């Protein structure tokens, strides 16, 4: 398994290193699964739970053991020289036992199977968490890249405006104020560019660490990508879905069932136990002394045990498990409330994000029109340079906000599905269709 994972990782690294093309979210997810320590930890935990369930099954099966003994003796009898000498004993015993009535063992098996199921749910939760974490890092890089692109575009526009202000000042059609305002704005945008470049480097490092590769280049979101159909269903339908499929709720329910089994197991300690036992022993003597003869003994029978008094240990254990069951019940109720609240918040967040995208698209068009109008007004003398600079700043800020809002909408959809318990790897394929080809 480890060799297969290593081979897959090396192959993906070679493929990424040999091409300048950007990678999709779905492709990077396959690399992240073989690298992410948290996800691999959940996989190991699931394997351990499977082994523990097998241990519980063994409690209902027969057991057998083989024992042996070897001894040498020296006998010295002063009164009877004939009785003196050396002799030895060789013995071999085979013991076997089969539980017939042990209610605690049966309950332990049920607990083991329940813990195995919980580990499987935890693995699914780790997979969903990895999907969201990778998507967050992926879109953080895209948002930072878009921000840098817009800052550079704004810097180019301000540079043109600065050059125009200088020309106008030289020919006497503008004051030195226009030049200084444009220079101040140019210096500010330059500082913003430096900060944006550093932010992009940091975001790329985080994405590289998540997938275990270097210089990952994520595909950008297509400009024509349609998002209006991302939100389906009502808020109540999503809350109902989360009550059925949310992994945290499933774990809370299983924890309550385990607590109830623990009560039954504690009460089972007051019951008797019955085992079928058998043994076969052989004893051999060397230089047999004083009427010792080789023997073979076979035994089969029942072992019965009934606890009469345990110093109140069993009764206190029962009280402890009852209290823990009450705790698990309250934890389940708290989880139900939390999951419902998280689902509602995710739904409203996605709804708000879609509205912001629509509003920012309209604002982008309005800002572009305002910039065009201010440029024209500056050329005919009814607007001053600062008006153009402010319009440029507003337009590029709107573009940055729109790019971030589009990315946040896709993340919001993933978080809504995570809250409802329906998030899976195929959802990344759906998002990949919205990326640039």
C-alpha cells in the first residue's frame, strides 16, 4: 500500500513538473490524499478499529494452549542405598476452553463493531475536511493572484495618468497638484503591489504544503462561469438533510449507543459465566522411582463462576455508566443544535454570497462607466485628476471584491454540503467544470 501511494505521488510530481499547465482542483485533491497527514491518520485509525473489532470477535471463539514441564531429581537415602539414584519427569499438557455463556463478551463484540463504524465515519469526516481545506488553499491562491493582477493593472493605469498629468503641467494646461496627486497614488499602488506579491507567495506555499508538491499553479475561475444554480432547495430541506447525514451527528448517536452498551456490560458483571474446558496431559518418568509410572490423562468439563460480592465495585461501575449515558445524550442534543445552526449559517452565507456577486457585477459595470465619464470630463476640463484616480481605484477595488466573492461562493457551497453531510470528491469535479479550460 505504501509503495503504491509513493508511486502515485512520484508520478503526479513528475507530471506536474513536466508541464506548465495549471492544475484543476480535482487533480490536486488526489495528490493531497496521499500527502495529508491528518487524512492518513484517520485511515490508520480506521484500520486500528477494524483490528480491535476482530479482537472482540475472538472473545467468542475457543482458546487453546500448550504447556510443558521438565525436571530432574536426585535422591540420596542413607538408610537404604538401593533407594538412592537420579530420575526425571517430562510432562506435556494441552488445554482448551470455549465460552458458553459470557454476556459481557457478546456486548464487547457489539461495541467493537460500533467503534469500527465510528472510525469509518471519522474517515469520511477527515475526507470532507480535506476537501474544504484544500479548496480554501486553492481559492486563496486564486484570490491573491487576482488581487495582484488588479493591482498591477491599477498601477499601469495610474502610471498613464501620472504621465498625462506631467505632460499637461509642462504645456500649462494642469497644475502641479495633479502631478503630485498622481505620484502619491502611484507610490501607494506600488506599496500595494509589493504586499500583494508577498501575500501570493505565502498562499502558494500553503497550497504546496497541502498537496505535497512544488510550484502548484491552480486553474483560474472562468469569467463566464454561471453560479446562480449552485444553491438548490430551501433552508429547511438542508437542515433536514444535515440531521440525517451529518457525520458529527452520526458520531454523537453512536457514542450514545456505545454508552448504553457499556451499561449493559457493567450489569453483565453480576451474571454467572459458564465455559466448556478440556485438557489432555501426558507424563513420562526417567528411571522411574518408587512405583511411578507413565500416565495419560484426558479431562473435559464445565467451569461455572458466579460473583457473590465484589466490594460494591460492580454497582458503582453501573452508576458510572448511567451517568456517562446521560452525558452522551446531552452531547447528542448539543450536536443537533450546533449542526442545525451551522447548516443555516452556511445556507445564508451562500445566499448572501450569490447576492454579492450579482451586486458587484452591477457595481463593476457602473464603476467602469464612471471611470470613462471622469476620463472624458478630465479631457474637456470639467473633472480634475483626483476624480479620475478615485474612479480607477474604485473600479479595481470592485474587480478584486468580485473575484473574491466568486471564489467565496464556491467555498460556501462546499461548506454547505459539508454541514449537510453530503460533501464528496465528485463535488470537486463539478467545480472543475467552472474553471478555465
